[in-house]
């Protein structure tokens, strides 16, 4: 038979929104294991609340777009964000090949400017129909990365010169260091990335997010959990009023 041993590490700093662009991984004393101090997803609301609403979404999924826009509507968030912690988890769906590149860009924004994460997620979901399968079929990976970097700069910056700089820095994270245009960001060493890697600097966060949703048994998007229990009754087509009725019942 097979014996599986699960070890749970208790550390009250693991899932806090710490400064992710310093040291994201904490080494265990023996130097054998490391674990993240922050998840690559988006956290909104009362981080210390006992009420946790987790939503697993994909940027290339139109149903995820509907759910995200309903939950992040200001009339809804303003009523609950001081009582409930909302967490959006990245789910990279392989049947949308551009899904990986969209999520990678969200990781880059998290590393570069954590305070702009919500603005970027809102912008990306707003513009997402322009990046669905039929719209980007002929685009190469570098061409798509360039479009994502422009979108990130528009969402995260106001000044024109700042946007140009931000775009270039986003591309540092996205383009693998050994490829044309590659320019490895030193901050990525905190993730365990190296300028000698074949993958881009964000690969550790990509692997982490995929492992996370697989361990949670998530396959389709969107999938919603409330306090750790999957809520199969929640639909991506829910209106704001339906969400309010659900959340009121949870308070």
C-alpha cells in the first residue's frame, strides 16, 4: 500500500500580502524545502476575516469575466470588503494557449507594483474579449507579450514616460532571458529564477498557481469556495443582487 504523509507548516506570515518583490520564499532550516509567503492571486477586502470567499478564474474564460465583474462591482465590494476576504486565484487553462501569457502578466504586475493589481485585473478582464482564441490566433508569443505589456502599463501608470519604462520592465519578466530581447530582472532571483533558465522569470509562480488549483481539485472556471467548501450553486451568471443575497446569508 502507499502511505501519504501530509505536513502542514504553521506560519502566520505565509499568506499575508507581504512585499512580494523582496523575498517570496522562506527557506526551511535544512535548506531542503521552500514555501511561498504570498499566493500569486489577487486578495481584496478584510485579510484577517474568518469569512473567506475564494474564486478560481481564468482571464481567457468569458464566464470568469462575468463573475469577476459582478463581484468587483463597487456597489458590492463597498458593502462587504470590510467584513469578508475575497481572493481570486489564477487558473491557467491549457485549451486557451494565451491563458498562460495573460496570467504571467498578472504575476509580473504583482512583482513590480502590488498596489496596482486590482486595477490591472479589472483592465485585463475588461479587455479580455480582444484576446480570446479567435482574436489572437495569428499572434506569436512575442507579439502577444508586447500587447500584454502595453495593457499593463496603461492600467498601472498615468504618465507617458512612466508607461514606457513600465512596459519595458514587464517584458523583462515575460521574455525568457536566453531569447532575443531577454533581460533578466534581478528581483526574480527571490523566486528562485535564474538568468540561465530556459523559462521566463515568472515560471516559479506559474508552477505554484497550477499546483495550488490542482491540489484543490479545481478544473473548470470559475469555481467558488466559501470558507473552504465548494459552492456549486454559484453561477457565473449571478447578478449583483444574487451575490448580495448569498453574502448577506454568510454574515
